[in-house]
């Protein structure tokens, strides 16, 4: 099994002002979002990653995924972020998190909290560096209006998302994971005050996204869900001011312009893609067949490293692996 020499990796990167790795004369990003699972059990109205066609295809085996991960490491990927769909629905997600850590990557997941119980979190100590949770509002009434809840819940007009995720935060903190919070701002929650909830969660990093329309992916989203850049900026600045006395929480806002062309992504079939022009552009062959470097060469014109840097894409994600602490007994509130 290939493993990264982290000391050499840092030395090679220190002289590269673009913060990209160079493999066989091709610059590749240091961070990758792997949409490893196409299926999702939530019903978010604004979702930009429904992957309906991919849901009909067979999932990768554990071995195939591990081979891809090793290839990503050889290509220069330093941080892998497991996303979806809902990544926790994939049967091999734990294998892949462990293997990514083995080859020397910083590991991260962004989830709605499905199956993220105490056993999973305990098993991931020392393997998963960053646990990201998607929470869009300070109340589940707003979550229900946005579709942020289990499909059965949303059909019945309610959501219990906030209660579930608050329980996960408590357990994750006890185990020492780095915590990320992701929030999508739409017209439904643009006037919401998240400051008390964010104080309670106390994430290391709070990513706030302006709801993003992607051609061919979330065309079903009602146009009235959209907000303009000034509304988004007001939301971000209002919360930065409210949380100014909590410096350990890094608040990062990303408007639509900052999100386009600044993410390197790979789908569940290991096709690499970007979104520079407001729609997804995919490699013609998967990483599983041709390797990341060749697949990236087909789409890298849709990625701007300078804009990746400007939006704060390169942050201090290197952290010591979590230290296992005794579980504290108590309620989920």
C-alpha cells in the first residue's frame, strides 16, 4: 500500500505559491470533495447534488474505493472530504475513511447525521479528522420549510433534524473531533438568527453558502428560494458581528461567484468534475480506470486555483488526530 511521506510533501509544497501539487507537469488541487454516495434520505429543496442518474448504477466495492484513494494520494491530494448524496449511507464509508488516513490524507465528512451514532464516532477516532454537519436554521420549523429532514418527515410537514444533529455534536465534542458546520442560506432562512445555536455547537469552522443554482441539477428549486449577493452578505456580516467575541469559531461565507470553479469534485463512479460555468463538466473516464491526474487534465480548465485561495479553500486543516475521551453520560440537549 502506498503512503505519503508527509514531511517530504510539506517541503515540496512550501515553495509552491499556488498551493497546488504538481504531478507529471500537471497542477492538481490539494483538496477534493468525493461525492461517494449518490443516494440521500433527505429532501432538501435546494439540493445541487441529486445525482438521480447515478443512483441507478452499482456502488464501488471497498477495494475499488481504496485503490482510488491510493491513486488520489499519489496524485497529490492532501485532504479528502466525503460528501453525497448522504455519505453515511454508503456501506464502505468507514473503510474509505480509514484507508484515506492510512495513506496520509486529512479526512473529513459532511453529513446530515444519518447513522452517526456513538459507535460510529468511537470507531472513527484516530481516522476521521473533521466532522461536518449540515444545519441551516435555528429551528426545525425552518428546516421543514427548506426540506432539510427525512423524506418521510417532510411529507408529513415537519423535521427533527436539529434534535438529531445536536445529539451528534455533543458526542463528537466528547471524542475530540474537529467540528465543521455548513449552512445554506435561502429566502426561507435569510432572516434567521443562528448565533445562539452556533455558540452552543462551537464549531472550529462555520461555512455559510449562498443557495447555488446549478443548471440541470436543481432546476426544480423554486426561484423564490434564491437570494441576491447583498442579502447573503448581510447574513454573513450580521453573524460575524454577533460572534465576534467567539474567535475560535472561524466564520467563512461563500457567495455564488466564490463557489463556481473553486471546487475539485469526484462523483460516486469516480468521474472528476468542476462547475466553473454554472453546470457540471465531467471527465470522460473515471479515476478508477485512468487515474486522477489524467482525469483531472480533462476538466482542470474549469478550476481556478487563485479563486480557490481567495475563498479560503486552503485553510489549516492539518490537525492532530482526535484523542479518545471518556463518554459523558447525559441527555441529548
